[in-house]
C-alpha cells in the first residue's frame, strides 16, 4: 500500500494526464491517487470546496501537503526525477515548486476545466 494519497480533479483532462505521468514515474508505488469527488464522499476531513480548489497530497500519518508543497514532495520522492532533486534545495526549490503549481493552475483555467472557474490567487 502506498504511503501517499494524491487527491486531484478527476474531471480535468490535464489533471488526469498528470496522474498518468505520476503513475509512470512511481515505480515503487509510493503514491495512490483518487479524484477529489470520490475522496469527498469517503471523508469529512476536508470540504468539497477545499478539495476542489487545490491538489492535496495526504500521508499515511495524516500529513497534508497542498499546492507547491505537494509538487515539491512528489518530485523529491519519485525515483526517475532523482536527477532534478538538486533544484529543490532551499528557498529557490520551493519557489520552483510554487511556480510550477501556479502556472499549471493558470493553464487548467485556460483549458476551461469544469472545476476551476474561480479567480486564481497566489497564496503566500
């Protein structure tokens, strides 16, 4: 059983492609995935709106990573991405993860993803 659970938008074509890419890179099966709609039916830890708004990476011990933090963690644990881990060190690495996340979120909005109709905000 995987240590991490990735909660994503199952109705978004780009999000589904991202999950397929993660599955290919996840040779050690460290990350399971579930759509936020299915996850919302199984738990009351998060509201539907919270799950719809951002990607969530949830650990077995209850740790919750969202947005750029979730991207940062996935890059750091997936073996094929090991050569790129040096880019994640320190503050610049966090900025890179955040930039990737927010750029993807903008692209998702431009693609008319059905669950991303809200204005994009950069939470700091």
